[in-house]
């Protein structure tokens, strides 16, 4: 397995530059708290809920940033970069899951298991998302066979990225066609489920609010 380095350089026990894991986790929680407060993302949560979410974000950022890299390669772990809410990071994927859960809460009712009619699928983007969902079992199998969690990590990121593009381009809750609306809500739920299971396989929790 490759070495993990920090922005300050390589860790060397003889020079006393080894970083204690507990100290690094505490630093990550502080970074997560400061960034979340600055962005105003957790203002609606209670203090206890917020602190639990800070911890989820911090550990998710730390684990994901390391696991997204092929384990045989050396890497540079940057705490500030790992906790960015944009780009290929744990918090970006966590935020996508929380965004979908927020959409479902606002929708109030989702009719699961409805027969999807061809006219309900109105874009190539939706077909792409369905195909990505169907790739999940195969992705897990390849990751297990190669002993490489980076395959699952990057799959989760690509799925979250594609969903966010869909979210910004198409109406979901405000869609006037009820059949299309229900299809998009169910598609969103399926994506949230796959994101949650993908991150669970990496040992990462995803919050429902963020």
C-alpha cells in the first residue's frame, strides 16, 4: 500500500513528525464545524444534531479522501481540501444524499413501485441515471475482486455528480405532470439509497439533513 503524506510533508517517527489519529480527527471535526457554520448549512439543526453531523462530515471527509485513491498509490491528504462541499469529496456526496432526503420531505408523498410508462422518462439524463443505478452490483463485485474500495468511492461520486446536474436542470417537486413527478421522486429515492449503501461499504455515514 502507498504512503499517506500531509501538506507539512512525510511523517517520520525519528523526527517526531508522526500525526496522532485522534488529533487528526479532532482537527477534521473543527474544520467541518467552521466550514458548515460559514456556509450556513446546519442552521436548522439542534446543537446535538449539528455536532453529530459535524462528526459525520469530518469522518466521511477523512475516510473518503483516502479511500478514493487506488490503495497502491502514494497520496497527499489535505484536511481543508477533503472537506470541501464541492468536487470529489465525502461531504459533496453526503450533501447530495441530504439534498435528496430534503426533496422527499418537501414532496410529502412518494408512490413507490408505480409502473413507469415511456412518456414519464423525458430526458437522456434520466436514462443515464437509471443505467448508473443498475451498475451498482457490478461495481461492488469488481471492487471486491480487486480489493480496491476506490472503485466504489468514485462510482458514488459520479452518481452524486450526475444527480446534481439532473437536479439543477429539471423540475422535481414542481413538475406539473403527476406521472413524471412521481417517477422523478422515485428515481431520486433510488439514487439516495444507492449512495447510502455505497458509502456504508466504505464505512461512511450519510446524514438526512445537512
